[in-house]
């Protein structure tokens, strides 16, 4: 505080910070001894005139001027010597408001606080094993509530973790309490593909208070300690800050099959044609249709029965004539009968051959061949032995067996190839706005996810006219919603086989599992059919060999129209964010979602910056979900798919992320894929209705994340921390932190960092903290920081000299103050002696590359050692300072001194020339008596005037051209003298002021009449 000089602009009743008026150099100016310590005192002056006089002394005033009953009170920063001078000048100086001891106490308090924090940190460091050598590491410790119940989730890694069944976590019971005072909990190992990942667990047992820290001690005695952080820290029952009064929601009344889903979005597009349109995706599905089939013969599962069995597929689709075909095997009573096939309309009769004893002899293989060789029968069906069997068994006689496609959906469900529909929502839908893509029901049996997308579409359109937040989203985003990727499978799940996961396409041949008995196992898992990191590339989690596998990848990448439709939408260049809505498990995940089993080699992991964005956006989205009824998607179920679930080779999320650069997430909604629509017995339990509402909250929040990301034009800010590295002599640990997800590119060899420099990485698995770099002590670290939108810290130009941050790898290093530059201009550049009106324009700028913080503080204007003005710079670094009057003519070279601030070093401007020219003088003369007698001397009064300037010099007096007197001018400009006696008549008296070093010459005349008495 001491030494801060600010200007005061006096007014009648208020004070404002502004330029400070200064005394002329020859006016009384306070002098401060260098060895004196200033204090803050109050001075009360009766009015603005006295305040002007006080300011003119150059006193150091604090910002405020406030009205008191007896005048204007100001706070002055003065030394005891200055107090004496002020009192001598007649100012009433009050008591001390702030002494040096007070500032010292404040600094001491600050130092003590810092020391206490450091002591706590040191104690933590002392208690924990050096992380560079410790065999145990805590990855996360998250405290949250789910449906009001507090939970602590912990994840950790330990050496030889595959052989460590559990780890014990000790909880404290709040800041400053002992470990164990909050209880303990166990976490269990997670091993995937034979590879130890980490230990994880969550518990609410005994959790009565929020822990501040947790501790794990390994079998070797190493200790890891981590501070607990809040996960989804929203208050139970807290109103949703986005929605507000009148927000419309809850548009879902029941489950909807894919046809109803498409009808729903079509109706929305018709209702809101200015905001939405239906997009017919380019790839039609195979359709909700199948050939009619039947198995004829024994049903037992033994070799004899199998050899006697044969199958039939209709030539026509079931709904186009295949259904209703019948096949009957008869054994004629005649001996030595021949095998024959009879066809009447849609009835096929197989008459078996017999032997001499009238015993049937036709095997299943013979019957198959006969049917296929009979044109009338072959026009209706294709026959085959059971799953490639030789068919050597004699087929027993059967009753007529009807072929059926096995499809039970009502006639309103089309059996034709299905047109797949999406709705595109946005005020502008030409691809110029950022795209967001929501899609659901890749897996047929997942009935809740489509409801989430429909609820989201309804909210976006129905709230547009009345809700500003929704209108902002729809006006500035292009939102694609595909409620059912897999409508064929969806219909089959609704009406035929509820557990159907895949589409309906049969790639199984009749020689294996293509018969009617395997109809519920056919199809391709659409979410294993994409073309990045797929099973065809050797990644795990899908089958390329089994057509009945629940994760069948199909015959090739992107073989399925359903997958091609997703790829087609994702290929739009404006697409930036996506959500693949699945069920179930209450997971929230992102890439990588695939790995190779050998060595658990994953698809490329996101960078630290990308992972930070995934986690940060996830926190927002999951918090929005929680606000509906308190559901917390747990930290253990949030993260990269390969870390929290399994490998899903060929999934769509990986394709969107790696192929198109779309930030792609995957919801796993709820705890089961077909919960009851309502759950009145347990409001917190599985419920399609409740889940549609809470996860629609999440999709709306994702749109907000996407729009915020698009609008982000603020550069990131980075900091660097250097700590000791006891395990590495001669090295220190260097760690960067950023205020938002951002990439740090650094160099350690003195080169200029660019976007190709070393990228700062994460500190291991499931961690958004950066690694600890081992750097030579004393080395220079240079870096640039770039966020996910491409904003560069301080608007540096990557790769350009001086366009980077720099730090010394030294514990306790303090960054030098940034350099500043001060410039000064004067207007006007010429002024007369004693005159005011010159304004000094001072500008302080940062001289470093890129954006810099704005300088702040005070600039002082000097004429050599004399202060002629001062003022505080504004937010743009500029101060306009009125310059005081100068008493002497000449050329002045003024400078502006910037005193610096917490970020910037002081600087001085180059000199600015001010010409002080002579002031104009005027002289007046008056004879006391205009008429005198010859014997009387006339009295002459002369006045020389020059406002604002000091008067000195000589006046000459002439009468009728004759010099009669020469007199020095008094300081008040006056001269009085008696003229000599003059002859009778009229006389001219001329008075000439000869001027001075600071005043111009001037003259005047007057008349005098001499008469007889």
C-alpha cells in the first residue's frame, strides 16, 4: 500500500479516481526523507478549494474522497516529516488509520497461512511414499450421493496387482482427522483379458461424514494418500438451472416400436416445419421379413432323429406366399412303390418309396433331392437335410407341416425393406452449424434408448418458442436424431423374440444353422459391423466366424445397411459431438472401446487434452441426469470403454472418434434393457419412463456442451509446478496444469516449441492429471498450450520466436516480472509560461509475445527530478494527465515513469519535448492627476501584468520621446514614480516594459497636460 500514488478529481460531494493535479515546480511541494516509514492518516479540508491546495502539495492520496459534516475527508499516505510540513501549511492532520505495523502484521498472517498450507502438504508428502518409487498408487477417490445415499468410490493400482485380491482403503472423517476415523472399505482387483487393470470399489457402509483424504498401505509398507473429490456435486432436489419455470417435458407415455418411433418424428417435423425435417437415410434395411420355414421329421436330438429330419425354406417371402405352404410325408400301403412328389396348390405331398414288404424306404436325403427336382415343388420350396447331415435315415410319415416365417407383428408393421428415418432439428439446417448426432437401438432389444431420443426431440421443438435456452440450442446447432438404427430387429424384439440383439439378416447357411430352429440367433450385431478397430483387424469382442454369435460382426466391415446409415450421418463434415444411446448398466463411456486380446493392445488412447474434455463434458452431462431423481452414474462406470467394460471391436463410437474426429459417447441407460414402464413400488428403481426423462436431460446438456465448445474463443491458461525428485538425483519433477482441457507442447533443449513438439501426457490410467516429467534441475522449460478449439494461450503463434511460456526447472523458482514499455505524448507541445492546458497521454503496454495481462498501476510524469503530474492507468493501460504550469520559458524534456505491478516490471518512456515560450505581458500607466502646473511633478503609476507568471524586469518612461526614468518592476508588477517638472502644454508619456526571460516586451502611452494655475 505504502507509496501508492493515485489521483483525486475533487467534486462537490463525490470522489472519482482520475488524473492528479500537480503544483508548479516552485510551489510548496512535500519532501519525503528516504529513511522515514509512511502511515495512512485522515485529513479533512473544508471544501474543494482547500482540497486543490492539498493536492498541489504532491501529497500521496489514497483513492477515496468522502463527505464529512465539517468538510471533505481524504486518506493520505505520509511520513512523520510530511505530517509536519502539512501542519505548517495549515492542514488539519488526523490520527493514524494504518501504520506500518498493520501491514507487517497482514504480511505475517499471509506468510503464516502459506506456511501452514505448506506444512500440511509437506506432512502429506512425508507420510506418503515418494510416488516415483511407491508400489501403490491411488487413481481416484470420489464422493457422491446416489438417490440420497452417500458413497465413496476408490480406484488404485498396486504392484503385482493380479495376485492381490483386495486392498483396504482407510478413510478420515474430515479435514485434519486421523485415517481410519471415518472407517475402512475394501476395493477389488479388476482383471480384463488376463491383464490386471486396477482395484476398484464403492461403498456407503459406515460413511456418515464426507472424508477429506484416503490412504492405502501396500503389503510392502508403501503408502499412497489422495484427497477426495466430489463427483456430480449437485444438491438433492436442486432445481435444474437450465429449465426454469414453464419448461415443457415428459412427452413419453409408453414404449414405442420402431414404426411408432418414425411416425413420432414425422409428426414433429410436420408440426414444426421451420425447425425440423425428416431425412430418409440412404440405406434401406433387409426388412422385417423372412422366408417361411419348417422342419419335417422327428424332433429328438439324437443321431437317428437327426438323420431322419429335413428342412424346407419357401422360395417366396413368408408374407408373399411362403406362409401356408404345407408338406406331408405319407407311407403308401403298396409294395415296391416309387418315391413321388405331389403338389396341389400350396400343399406338397411326399409319397415314400416302399420295399417288397410295403415298408417305407425313402431317406431324408432322397426326399430332399426329389422335392428339389420336382418343378412344381421347387417353385414353392427348397429342401435340405438337417444342418449338413448325410440324411440316411428313413423319414417317418407325418401329418401336414405348415411353413411359417414365424413373424407375429400386426399387419401395420411393413414387411418390405425398411426406410430408415432421422429427424434433423435446427433453425438453420444446411450444414453450416455444428452438428450433434443422437442415435439409438443399434441393439434391437434396447427399448428405452429410443424413448430418450424422442423425449429429447420433443423438448427441443416444443420449448423453442417459450424457452430461451432451448431456442439458443436450436438456433445454433444442427441436431440429428435417429431413434432406431435397427428397425427390423426392433420389430422382431417387440413382437417375436424380446431378447433379440442383432438385425434380422440371415447369413447362416442351411448346412449349418440356417434352419427354423435357429431363427432367434441370426443376424449381425450392428455395433460390431463398423470399419475401425474391428474384429477383421484382430480386435476382440466380436465374431467373424459364427453367424449365431451374439456379437457377430457380419461377413465384412460395413456389410449392413444399418451400419452404413450411421456412417453416412457421421460423415457430414459439420458433425462434432455424438451420443450412442444403449442399455443397460448405467455406464457412460467413450473411446477406445476395442483392444486386441494379445497384450491387451488398445486402440489409441485420447491425449490428456482430449481425455480432459471427455471427463469434463461427462461431468456436466451426468450432473444433468442426476438432477431428475438423484441417480448417479458412478465413477467406476464412467470412462474409456476398455477401462470400465470390455472390448467391443468394430463399434460405432470408435468409428466416429477415430474416422471422423467426432467426440463420441455411449450411454448405457438403466439397469435392464426392458424395465417396467412405470415402477410405482420403487420410484428409484428401474423404470422406462423415469429413465427416458433423466437421460433426456443428459442429451440436452450434451447439446449445450457442443454449443459452448463451438463458442469457445478464450485461450487456455497454464501453470507449471516444480517439485523435488528424491529418487532422481540432479532432476526435478515438472508438472503442467491448465484451466481447461488443453494440450501442452514443450521443449527442454532451448528450441522454440510448436505443434510438433513433445506433447505432455497423462499420468497413467484413468487420470486427467499430467505426468511428472523428470527434468534436469535448472533447465529451461518452454511450452505452448492449445485447447480443443485451437485457441492458443496468449494467442501465441506456435513455432515463432518468443511465442511461448518459459520456466526454470528449479524448486521455488519465481517467474520474473514481464517487461513493459511506456510511451508519452504531449498535446499541445507548446505552452506559454504560467499557462495550463497541456495533457500528457501515457500508455503502458506489455512487450512480450502474444496476449498479456493488462498492466495496472500508476505512472508519474517528471521534468527531470521534479514531479509535474501523475495518474492511474485504466484497463487499456492509458492515463491522461494534466501537466502543471511552468514558471520559466525554455525547452522541457518530460518523461513518464511506470511503477510496475504484480505482473509487470517498471519502465520509463522516452523523453517528450515541451516548448515553454514567453508569456505575453501588458503594461498600463496612469497619471494620478491628468492636469498639473509647471511647478508640480506628476505622479505616475505603472502596472505590468502577465497572468500565471512571475513579474520581473525594467520599465522605461519617456516624455515626449525623452527618457526620464528607468525603474525595476516590483514582484507585484507595480512601479510608482514622479515625472519631472514640465513646461506648460500637452505632453505624451510613453511607458515601455522591456520584458524578461519569461515575458514579452510591451508598452503603453498616456497624456499629461501642464497649465497655469
